[in-house]
């Protein structure tokens, strides 16, 4: 197996999501962790700070998976919008974020599909595909553009949800001229998409290009961490622990993903219990290593 193991910076250091100074300080800390070879992260949108953070990431020697999302001060990115002006603003946002990704040497660029348009989902998917191809053509073919499906009716209410529908969408995008497009399959998102680990891996098929290891709470809507909040494995009332992680690892192995070149796998969870960031990372690594050993 050729697994490139990483951690998502923003969830293990949640205070950095809203504080630029903490964002930079903790990005530097995570970039120095010897236990991992990759970082899922993003750079702060202010130009000077983005340049500093890009330098930190380049100097780290880590494999960078750049996560695109809504940034402080931005309107939500809506590439499938019925409004042409809103779609062009989404294009501008994505171009800016793709530029940041390339500045820090990203090898994989990850983005969501934006808000759902349930009254005309097929047209919205066509609009998103057109923008994705326009933006994606600006990156080298050896850089993966990975779309991340999530829920339509629990938390995020995004356009792309079910794994099979997302895989079909990505096959269309590849045929439209973006062969380096693929899927990020997030373990946290599988239950809130109303799928099982087995169905999600099967339905994603040959489009899997990146994996997020995670967990969620879906049984209790009153829980403050209900939905797409990326709680740690084994959190009270959550879906996944060590047993399910071993099952997921086995499914990914059987599907051939873990034997792919540069099979990136990232822990995308908040800290576990009262553990600090470094202790939580080790907690995740230990569970993952036991899962691999059980295959």
C-alpha cells in the first residue's frame, strides 16, 4: 500500500477557522508534525498572510491537499446558481482559491458543490460542471480536482449528495475535458447522505481520489455537534468507532484505492475528548494502524 497519511488542520485546530493569527501559528505547528506526510488545509485570504502561509507549507515538504470553502468576508460560493451573475462570482471565488492552492504547491484541490437547487437540480449540476471545467483547466493535469459530496437534507443542503450521482457527475466532467477530476469520499458525510460505508465505496467506484476519515452525530438533532461537525471517533452518540474504521479500511482496500499511487487519506476530526491536538492525532493514527493491520 502507498498511503499518504494526513490531518485536516482546521478541525484539529478549530480556533484557527476564525482567527488569522491562530490560523498561521497552528498551520506552522501542524506542518512540523513528523507523524504525517500530508496536510489538508487552506491559506488565509488576506494577501500578505496567504503568502506567509504558502511559504510555511512549501517549506514543510508535506503533501498539500488544499480545501476550498467559504472564507471570512465571502458570500457563499454558489456555482450551480440559477443566477448567471452569482455563477460568475462563484467562478471568481474559485479562481482565487485555485490560485492560492497552486501558490502553496497543492497536489490535490478539494471543493464542495455549493447549495442545492432542488427545483431544477439537473440544470444546477450542468452549471456547476461548466464552471468546474473552466476553473480546472487552469491547473496542471497532475493536480487532482476532487469534489466532495455531502448531505442535501441534514446540515449543508448541498447540490451533490449520493455517491453514485456524484460519480456519474464526475464521469461527465471528465468527458467534458477535465480528466483529473474525481471524488473526495468523506467518512463523516456517508451517514448524513443516508448511505452505508459499503454502499458509498461501491457507488463512488473508480472516481475516488481522496479520503477523509471522520465521524458524525445524526441520531440526536438537539446535539450541538449534530450533522456535519466532524466529531472524533467514539464520541458519545456518534456513528463510528474503531470497528467501523476497520470496516471502512477493508472496503477501501478491496476497492483498490489503498493500492493506488499516492492514496491520500486524511484524518478530518475535532480533538478526541480532553486530548490536545498532538495527542488526538496519535489517537487517530493508532486506530487507523490497527484498522490496516486487521485487513
